[in-house]
């Protein structure tokens, strides 16, 4: 028998265990009884002498099967590779059938560098779930939140799951659930409670599926392994009908931040609790990490956590329909709220139980699989909302953008011009009246969106290529050490080719912020519409460009510090949502009065004395971005947030930042008016009338896929006339487009005098 005292197994790390499993994966996968592996700590049977005496060692052959009901993790349990088998071979079976000896899992895995890793075999038959019937909870609350049932329908089949929690990207509010529950983008989502079916919203284009394990957890072993990050977002119709509380759990705390630096083996055996739409309250424990559950076509599938029963007297009670719920750390010492109730920390999003290995099963399962919530939030670029239950909150999009858009219609020069008359006639469709803003109604999908927020409330559903048009990290040093703000001190560098070179230099392929380039593109469309006498198209484009100009005067939309200095610090990464979402919304009525009196300097006419170009307008937007970060540096917001963590944080931020916030918004409105004027002048200052168009006329236009098509920055370039054009074969909103042929003869060179 092997003398295990020669090896100090207690020193084995997560990385050691992953490498051992990787080295032996092919061998283990070819054993018929093995259906899954994970890493964790040795499970010791209750009747084993080692359960009470850490010095005792027992030959595994002397004992019966190790199951989830008869064993537990002890303080002295070894780090190990967990091997899940359908059937435990007894010595008698092996004696009768010697060929079975080749099916035995080795007790130790040996690595070439001398490391030795124990294995722990557990009998968990996935085809024999526990025969119990769920007691489906009754949802009597009028507020929807975590744990509520959620349903979508596709191809005549209902997809049922649970709501996890509320999250935000800083602009919109979403419910988090599984991708397979949310369904394809645009799918209607319903919740059934109080004997009614109520529409919640529609599934968002941002979803997570399978990603290479090395991308999810850089530096850890996983050749031809993918992580299943089954997560989807539901864009909410009406935030007033929601609460951030999880049903049966209560208020929630900070997300567990799990990554390659914080994953430790002492997570094993941590008690968890959840509330599922089908099962109600569930209690479990973390049984293992990085559960390798399937192999198809040479690719192996892994999920972050495997959750098992809490103890022998507490079954997991997990049923189909619980997918999408959030598991929380069941910490008796968790912080409490004002009512003395614990605020538990969310850990993982459940994406399925062992039902995936027992199709059609309706009994409870013995294991649940979970994805780290911190990984999901990082990949979707969203933050948890912990306090929605204390009141309705608007966000910068539905408040800031429409305020800037409506206010700008009163700033057009000269007063009484045909342009001023036209824009003021449609001010209530571009933005919203101040009296309406004081009690802003929620936007319902399918309803008319003020033009200034079409880019958020409408286009983000069907135009994923528009996402990067809402920001640009102007303060991030490039390969040569220069930021975009520094590069664009030379107006010739406000150019998609220069910006693409900059992003390529820092290795950014996916999130190339293109905010001023998008304004350039829309400005050129406005010029063409005005020149052609197309008043409806001109006003629609002018109202929509208000959204992007509004983003340009929001400090955190134009900074690499959008989510704070340290992205790994979940608490401090909430700066964007607290400043831009909660603070602005809470004090919105005060801002209404403050913005006109904010005292921002007047904004000069764009390209005075000559015909403006789309490039001139983009340069003016970059100038607005520069004034914004100079007036209210993003790190001032971040540091104010970081230095005043706690219950009074928002009040302190308001007191310290309110005046400069109002001035930024006033500057944005003044710049927007100059943008409109420049496009109109470039078209020859035509009289387009002063018709007040209807909601149906506007929505009929902005719902068209080919109206102001959206592109990513790397799909845009300039032609010989310095017009923004798509590259050959660029994809706009799912359609391949070709570069248009330029027929004009006027050449606008970017080195023309500023004037």
C-alpha cells in the first residue's frame, strides 16, 4: 500500500488540481462509469475512523460506496480531484469479473514534476434522481424580483426558469437569468403569478454562451475546454413593478468576486441558499469547483461550481424550473439591514441540475450547477442593483438625454430662424417637458421613444453594432503613450483610420469607442436630408444625435475609469451606476432648475465663415468631451465615490458634484444646438417648414433598419471627399453593405481653417 505520508497533499493548489485533472482527463473519460469530474476536497464517510481521527488511514476497498448522503468534508480533508461515477464497484464484483479492475479510478494521479494528487470517487447516478414532488411556491407580491418564475415561448415550446437578480449597464435595467430561458434576442418574456401572466420585457441581444476556459480564467489549464456561461438579460418594460430583493432571501449584499486570484479550496463546503421558482427555498453547499460534465467532438464542457446537498438530513430540493436563480452565501454573520435581516452575498447563477443528463425528469436532482456571478457581470459588463426596492430609479438615458435634447431646442441661433421654428415645433418628441420629467413614466417596449433616447430604448434591441457608439475612452494612453484627447489636439486625427490604429495598438478589438465618429456619420446624413428638403428625416436624425452628444458630456462615458480605478473591486466598480443612475435620478428635479443657470461658457459656432462639414462637427464633439473631463475629471467622481463609501455616500457625491454635473449637461445642450445649426448651414440653410410631426411618423422612420445604419468603428473609413463611409462588405445591423459611390464634386479637406 502506498505510503501517503511522503506527500503533503494539503499544500496542493487550485492550479495543481486542474493540471492533474487535465493530464489524466483522457484516461478518466474512457472509464465507462465516470461521467464527470471536478476539483475539491476529499469527502470522508461518516462511519470511517478518519471522520473522527485525522491520523487514521483506511484502504478505500474496505468500505462501501461513497455517496452524497454518507460523507462530508473535514478540516483535514485532502485537496483532490473529484470523480463522479454511476456505479461503485465492490470487491466482490471485481472478484467475480476481473475485467472490471481496468475500470477502477486510480487513487492517485502522478505528474511528471513529482506532484501527486489524490482522487475521491463519489457514486451519484444521474439517471436516478430523487423521487420527490416539488411544493411550488405561491408568489403573492405585486413586485417582481429574484426567484420569480419566468417564461418565454419558442417553436411552440415553453422555456421555464427563474429570475436571478436585477442588473444595470449604467443606462438600462435588466433581469438576469439563463440564456436558454431568455431565448433569442427580441423574445417576449412573461412571469406568471397571482393567477395571471404578465409581460416583463424582451430578451436582450447581450447573452453569454460557451467561451474558452483560458479566456474565462487566464493561466489555468484547460486544453480544448470551454466554460458554459449560460446567461441572458431581459430588458425590463416597467421598473416600477420590480424589487431588487430576492424572494424568500431578502435584500442582497455585494457579489462574491471570484477570479484566478481569489478562487481557493476553502470555498469547498461553503453553505449556500437560494429560492427557485419551482422549488422555493433550497439549501446546499459547494461540493466542487470547475465541474467537467460533458465531452463532445473533442471539446470538454466545464461549469464553475457544483452544488450538492447541505447535509444528510437536508436534500438539495432542486427541480427543473429553478434554472436562472441566484445562490447566496448562507452566512450567519452577514451584515444586516435596518430591519435586522441579513443581507446575503450572491455567489452563482444556476444554469441547470443533473436533469441535463436525465432528459424529461421531473423529480429533484442531486446536484446543481452554477456560474460565478462575478464572471457573468464582467463578461456582460453589468453591475448588480442592490437597492431597487427603496424606490423607482431612472437612468441617465431616460433622464439626462431627453433633458438635453429638449433644452437644446431653445438654444438655437438665430432665434426665430426656420431651423429654430422647426425644432421647437417638435421639442416634445425630441425630449420631454420638465413637468413630465419630474415624474418620469417608464418606457414600455413598443411605445414611442423620445428621439433623444431611441439609441438606448429601441436600437439596443436590434442593433448590437451600435453599442460602441455611446462611449470613447478618451483618457487611456495608447501604444505611444498618447491618449485620444492628446491625439485629437490635431483635428486631422479625428478620423476612423487614426482611431482604429490607436485601438489596434492597445490590443482592443471588441470595444472600440466611436462616439464622435458616430456623430460625424449622423451629421452628414442630416446635411443630405436638409439639402433634399426631407424635414421629417432631418428632425428625426437631429433628435437621435442628441443621444450621442449627451453621452459626450457625461464624464464616465468618455473615460477608462467608467467602472472605477480597480475593476476587480466589485464594490468600487459601482461608481458609474451610483453617479449616473441613482444620484442623477434622485436629484433630477433639482437638476431641472440648475441646468439653465449652470453658467457653462457659450459654445462657439462650428466652422464660422465657411460651410461646415461632418468632420467639423465631430471635432466640435471632441472639444465638448475635452471640456467635460476638464470641468469634472472622471477620477474626481471615482475618488469621491471611493472615499465616502457607506449610507451617506450619494448625498456627499451630490453636494460635491452637482454644480459641475449641471454645467456639463448645459454645455452638452449648447453644443447640440451648434451641431444642429452646422448641419443646417452646410445644407444651405433651407426653410424646411415648421410642421409638428406625429409619434407614428417618427417611429415609422427610426424603426427602419436602414435609417442611420449602425456600424462598429472598424467598419468605417473615409472616402476621398472626407465623408464617413462603411468599408467594403461591412455589416450594419446584420446586413452586409457596400461602400456607396460618391457623386458629389465638393471636396471638404480636414485642414481647412478653423475660423
